[in-house]
C-alpha cells in the first residue's frame, strides 16, 4: 500500500538548510575559499562588524574561550583572521578580518543576495516574503532583534 505523505516540516527545514549550505560551500570553493569551517561564516560576519577579543567572540558563539581559541587559531592559520594589539588595553589582542577574510565575507554576502534573488525570480516576492515572515516567527522576533545577531544581518 503506497501512501503519499508530505515530509515533516522540520525535515523540510533541515533539508533546505543543508541544500543552502551545500550551494554556499560550492560557490565559496569556486572563488578559492574551499576550506570553510562550520563556524567561519558566523565569525567572519561578527568580526566584519567589529574587532573583538577571543573572550567576546566566545560569548557570542556561546562556547568556551578554549573552543573559540581553537576556531580562531584555525582561521588564522588559513589566513582569514589576524590578531592585533588592542589600542585601549596593552594586554589584550583584538581579532580582525584579514584581507582574505574580508574577501570571503564579501563573497558569502553576495551569494546570500544572489540566492534570495533567484528564489524571488522563481517563486515570486510574495512567497519569499511569506517564507521570511515564517522564519522570523520561528526564530522569534526577539532573537532576530538581539544585538548579538546584528552583525549577521546585511
């Protein structure tokens, strides 16, 4: 007996996110950024908005300082992040995007914009506006308005 059932909504969300990430990674790799890590996008956007210490980055990522340090060490090794002295605190070091990090951030932002334009062309503005409304409701308007997430917005 064959039944035609719609996939669970949560499964659709996961599959859509996986496809988006797959396309993003392919686009980034085609532009020479083929070694992207799972946290790179968040770190690039966060540091693109403002330099910060590893402690502040760890707080934003909601992980330990050691975990953030490992991510930063890896991103520094791959040429996306540089550490510079904090001009207001001689003991602290601020994380900045390198020129390569800025280029990767610009490439990712361009992909996001192109992806949404493609969806709008295929499905229409009303459908994509509705999806944005639903996603905002799912995420919670308080979370999308959270100052910690402002660097993630365009």
